[in-house]
C-alpha cells in the first residue's frame, strides 16, 4: 500500500520524488538518524520499501510509516522556512536575467558587427560562467 504524500495538483510521481529529494537534501539533517537513513535509501539510493525493510531488519509497513512521517516533516519544514521555494525562485530569476543579457549582447552584435567577436566572448562568459583573462585576449 503506498504511503500518503501531500498532493500537488498536476504533479507526476517522478516530479514528486524529485521534489522530496530536494526537500531531503535541504532538511534531511533535521530528521532523526533513523528517518534520515530510510529516506537516504529511498530517495538517494532508489531502493524499494521491501529492499529497505530487508536491509534494516524491519517490516515494510514500518518503512512506509517512517517515509510517510518524514515526508510530512519535510513538507512542514518547507512550509515554515521556504528554503527550496526561495532557491527555486532565485534560480529562475537569475536564469531569466542571464537570458536577457545574452539577448541584449546578441542584439548589439547584430547592430555592430565590428564588435561581434567581443560580444560573442562576453556571451560565452555569461552562458558558461567562464572568466576571460584580459591579458590573454590582447
């Protein structure tokens, strides 16, 4: 019998698993050692409930209950602290900003072909995150 999880409308099982993996990455240290071990085996090692139960020497039901409680705790931590939500929003904002910068560089390079090579180098820095050594460039 599958354990209960907080449903997010339109969220598929793989997306739900990824969401809990992210929550576990952030809030895992707040769980008890036993719950942390079970979550690690389930989310990170991708073991089944039966495999975890066998490895831990407990029933499949106790593993299911531990995961259910852990998910509820992870959801509760995120509801209060918003670390994952804020990180996601920040990452999206940075991505949008980088896209805007890249488009502006491309637009400038089209209008000023004499600077297209330099704009391409700057765009590569923005997209790849590499720094160009000014002494090497000259």
